[in-house]
């Protein structure tokens, strides 16, 4: 733990220094090293701390065009790779078209919560249009079965995914991802700055290594 605290202090100094003494690449490598260190889950500490379990919140304040009404993911912690069971329900009051801008903040608990920088478009990043990240071609069968779209634009309506088994592979995950507690917040807006949706979540990941 002392080693991790020292590394956090050094990274903070590097990032805030008016005269940088390390390159951006060196700083990102240091962050990746810190993030790759497996952490004991807060719930399993001798004196347990939050987060004690997976939890989420619709942070749009009721102003989002699309509002998440329910979300369930198990098991908890989430195994990577592995099988999870997920369900969700969303209500969209209007059609949602490109561009869908996104501002994401992602943190990992390493003794204290540290903000994960934007590394290879993963982490605390801003995206000009999430529509460009959606897959082309037919939607997965499970989505088609329940009339859930996977391409822009998204029509207004009620969308519900029943309890579904999903296999998660590690091939698409960053190499620095390791055991630990994560906190994320994603705010989606349209071209006029109107809130489309906002989701905040605490999740624990158990990464095979």
C-alpha cells in the first residue's frame, strides 16, 4: 500500500507540474502500471468500506431523454473473462439521432479513488459521437428478439432486456485492467447540449490473471 501511495503522489506531481519532468508516454505508462496492480475489494477489507456491492443511479435528474429504470448485473464482483447475467429497462421520450456526445469519468480505488486518464479511448474520455462506435450490420439476435435497436437513430419507446446470459471475453479489454473497485459516470448529450442520458455506477471487477 505504501508503494501505491508513493506512486500516486509522484503521478500527481507529474500531472500538475508547470515544467513537466516526464513525457506524456512515461506518465501514461506509470498510470497503466498503477492500474494493473490487483486490489483487494473494499467489501473484503478487515474494516469493510464502500462500495459494498454493485450499484447504479440515473444521474440525469429526471431531465434525460432516455432514462434507465432498472439495471441488474450478476455475479458480483463481475468475472473477466466469464459469464454474467444482466437485465435492463429504458424509457426514451423522443428519438435520439447522431451525434450522441459523451463525457465519461472513470475512477479506480487504489487505497484512494484515482481518476483514470483517457488511454487509447478508454477511461475518462470525451467522445464526439457514440454512433460511430456502434457495430454495423444486423443487431445481435437477443436484441432483435426484444426489439432493441443497436444503430442510430434510436426511436422513442420503452425498451426492456430480460435476464440474459452474456459471455465477456478479455480480448477487447485493456491490458491494464485488474481486480478492483471502479466508479464511472457517463453523461450523454445531443448537438444542442440537451441531456440524453446520464448513468453513474460502482462496480467491482475480478480479472483472471
